[in-house]
C-alpha cells in the first residue's frame, strides 16, 4: 500500500515508514491513481481545494489541521488538534487498507428503497440500521424522504436549515444532468461538526463513512411542490442516484408508508432494489397484498425483497408465508427495548437485532467479514511549525 504525504510534516512520513508503508513526499497531485491515499494539512492546502478535488476523484484523503476549514468534503477524514497521536494516522491507514480489500469483493453500487406496508412496522428503523451497518466499510448515503414525520433530525441529531431534503429538491428540480447536482452542499456528516466540540460529542458514535440527507423538522412548511408527474419526479431521483454513486457505494432511502405519494412512488421506481417490510401484526399481513397491488399499478417493479420484523417471542414466518402465498426473504429479530437504546444514542439496539441486521446487510450488499486492525500505536505528531 502506498501513501502520498503532502502534509508538509516529515514526522508523518517517518511514522509510516517505521510500519513498512511506502511513502512518497510530493505536492504535484494531478492524475493520481484513485487507490492512492493522500495526507494533506491546513499548511499545504489551507482552502481544502486540493483535498476536495481528490476526494471527489475517490482518493482516500486524511486532512491534518488545528482548525479545519468548514468546506471540507464529508468523504475526507479529519484529524484535529495541535498534536495528533500517531495511532490515529495508522488506524486510518488500516481502515483504508481494509476497505480497499473489501471493495474488491463488493457487489456493484446500489440504491435501495425501504417501504413499510403500514406505519409502525419498522421499515425506517431497518433502513437506518442497514445504513449504519453498511457505513462500517462502505461510503453510505442515507436519504429520508418522509417530510411529513421526519425522524432523522431527532435520531441522528443532525439537522440544518440550509442543508436538508427540501433544499436538495429545490436544487435537483433545476438540474438537467448529474454534473449539475452539487451534492456536498446538502450532506450532513459528523465530520462537519468537529469544530463544535459539544455537538460533535453527540454524534461521534456515528460511522465516519455515513452521510445523511434528511428533512428539516419544519420541512412540511417549506417542502417544494413536486406536483403529480411521477415520471418527471422519477427522472430527477434517477439523476440524484447517478450523482450519488460517484461518491457513495450504498444509497439507502427510507420513506413514509403512503402508497399515493408521488415522491414515494418515484423513489420506489427509481431505486435499483426495493425492500418491503411488514411485521407480525395481523393488519400488516392482511394489508400487504392490497398495498403491493397499488404499487404495481403505478409502475413500481415487482422485483423486491420481502422482510418481516419479528416483534414477538413466537416466530410466524411460515404462517405469514402461507397467508401471503409468498416466500419471505429474511426475518429480523426486533429489539423490544429499542426506545431505551435510542435514549442512549444507540440506533442499532440489542445484539439480537444488531446481528440480524448485519446478516441481512451482508446478503443485501455482499459485505465481507470485518478484519482486525494490526498496526501498533505510534507517538505524537505535532502540527505546530518548528
């Protein structure tokens, strides 16, 4: 594995060389192979223009800074402080090595839409958990389309009056091709909060590779009128997906359980795959066929994954399959104490639920098994000029 040290800090090169990593110090970074990792700093790239360009080209970028600029791409890893422990740099290198190895076996980039046959079955919970699990090794974008009852601002603790779903669609409606969609302007990510210690403490548990686009809590009052042209909305969402795939490996959509909402229908039609969720509640099971017929009539593809969230001690998979006359692809063992977990800022809940989601995510996205980190910790790297 090779890394370019363009940070201007020689200690970084010495640290990596001691670990047997090939390091080259250079500052002409044009035409780099996308697999080459680059380390920059606020001394060599104070405006973050070079860092953002490399991140857009899919190069792994580490940015060392005392006070990081606010315009850094969410795809850049930031280490902040006057002194940075060498182990943090080595950990970043190990994570990049693991991700590159895993991406060699990863299936094609996917957009996946999650839909619950009725409110409360757990589709959004499963979509969030899948996104968090995916982001442990893939660049993942989670998009919440439920602007009636947005959950993400309250569960991820990320929201912005300017960077939200409504602002994104105002932007996308005027785009004629994916190159005109400036996605970074609407992404929320914990890395963007590193300058705010109080806010960052609340979100530091989120994966580095997870970015979010969600409604603002007051979005219903400001959401643009998309009209009822489902085909037109679908084309705009396809542009959004195409643009997102230049930055992300997985794009996860969650949405309201409203089969007559043009935005919901357009997203279900535009996504590469669909996951339909029901639970063990009799009304959910009996409503399923009716909901599916409505969706199919509006052009939603009939290829999908059918998931049941088991919310009781008794497993009803066989009974539900018999009632629906359809096979259930997976069952998720739901965490009955999820609310307690959320209060602790844990969106994956118990090990039972977490392991079920991990198994489902591996099947859906082709996740390889995680590897243990091998690098030894290093010393301190000073960012103050000597």
